């Protein structure tokens, strides 16, 4: 993905913790499944140049979504981690349907790579 030496911070939290972050940084009320905080842009991007950012995942929401989808928790966790990483490296699904399709395709490619490793 163009970041061979990149570092990534992963934070696993509960619904209350991610709801606080969601409100404080995105101005959205309530919990969400994953939030990505890119560190390759903005005024502090030169502090740790190899750090692409932080991915925060709510274990509570991930678990509910796994149960609802009939998949294992680790499968849902991997999906959310990939989703967050894709946001960190510039993928977006919010601004256009075309970008959403492209991001979904990349996510599926990466999930296949993970499954091959298992």
C-alpha cells in the first residue's frame, strides 16, 4: 500500500470510550465501530513521520456486528482494522459512491490476504 516501514497505533475500547472520541473529534453522538486518526497530514505530521495514524475499534460494537452478521469476532475485527487503515492511507467512502466501491474492493482484497495467512 506504499508504506513499507509505516507504524500504526491500534486502540481497542468499549462503546462508552469510542462514543466520547466520536463526539469530541467527529461531533457525532453515540458509539461507532471504528475511528481512524491520520497522522500523515496536519501540523504535527513531521513529529513521527513513519506513524500513519491511530485506529480505534470498539470491541462492544464489533462483537454485536459479528453476531448480527453470523461471523467470528476476529473476522469482524479484521474488517474494521482494514477499514481504519484504508482511511489512514487516503481511502474514503463518504464523498462518492465510486470511492466507496473502490474502498470496498481494496478491503476485500486485503481480507483475502489475511484469510490466506490463517
